[in-house]
């Protein structure tokens, strides 16, 4: 696994790469705009150039983008759905401008309609975005913790969305460990990790997992509560993460921390990244 973290773009997109280097990241995740805002301006060519240059100068580590949380592909309200579609298109375009190859999105919430309707609406939105261009990033559907009427807490649902888009070659998955655990996929030791990966493989195809979010879970198995904890300090624990980071099937994909970083002067994500690299041990 290429171990990295979600880093801030404050001060410019290229600043996220400097932060990743300081934290000893082998992969990087960013937001391409403020995650709580509907309208974000396009990427200026000079900003894209600076991003490219700094990335190249630092070994071209893989970069993934995470879409804004406001976007609700599964939502039933027609106005909000169109607003979401517009914002998602803009996300897609910003990734294209920055040369980012993978864009992660949560399938969203069906808001007391039905999972089936939510799945259909989510697929429609992804299809609409992909139909407009033959280039651009892969879309990675992220599994969720399954609280309220969120869809995508099982890989069966994510696979159903992917299938319905009619663009399966451009739609893949992001596997969030804390969300999976909250949704009932056990990851606490090597055997449980093996069993869970086998299950995901049968539900959605493990080869379609293109990014892992490495988050420990503050809450218990099956709680449906999305609360990230630092690696080894939560309910999954270090045995589970040790098994995960050693998986051959994940050897070339980003494993991104989205846990609480330490303050700037204390190395931010560096201690957790070193810890995970240590768990990966002899495999690197
Ligand atoms: Zn996410
Ligand atoms: Zn989460």
C-alpha cells in the first residue's frame, strides 16, 4: 500500500504536496475546493502548472481528490439534485485541470425514499458527468457507515450503482476502513481482514478498489456511526491495520489517513504514517 494522508490546499494546490512530503506520504488526497461550498471557481492554469511542477519535483506520488460532502447524488429533491450535479461536474473539471486521476464521492442519502431509488439517482448523476467527457478522472464510490438513510454501506449497493451507470470501466471504489467497520465488516485481525476482503471481492470485485481510507473507528462494529480515530487507538486496532497494509492486492494503491493530525510543529500525519509503514514491515 502507498501510505499517505489527506492534506490541506491552503495557500495553493501545490502546498498540499509540500505538506505530503513533510509528512513522508507515498500518496496524497486533497479537496479541490472548500468542501462546504457549492460554488468553487475553476482551477487557474498557473495554479495547475505549479501543482504539476511541484508534484513532478517530488516523485509524482499518486494523488486522489475527495468531492465536497454537500453533493448528494442519491437525493430525491430535484433542485438539490441539479445543484449537486453542477457541483460534481465542477469537481470533475477541477480534477481534469489538475491531472488528478481519481475522484472519490459518497453516494449520498436517499432521504426516506428508498435505497433502490437512491441507487438509481446516484447512478444517473455519475452517468451524466461521465457522458460529457471521454477523459478525466475515474470516479471512486466510497462505502459509508450506513447512518440514517445513507446508501453505500454495503459493497452490494456500490456495485449496483456502478453497474447502472453503464460506465463500469470508469467507476471504481474507495474502501474506508472506519465506515466498513461501522457497517459491520470486521477488520480486527488477520483472519477477519481476510474474510472481509473475500466478502468485498464477492460483492464488488476487490480489483475495483482503487483507494483505501485508513481510519480507525471510535465506535464499535456495526454501530453505523462514522467517527474516525487515529490508527491503533480505535476499535479496529493495530492488528487489523497490520494485516491490511500487507495485502498484496493493495500494494500499488493509495492508503489515505483521514484521522486527526497532530499540530503543524508536531509532525501532523508523520507519526501515524511511520507507524503504518512499520506495520507493513518486511513487505517494502
Ligand atoms: Zn469520504
Ligand atoms: Zn468517515
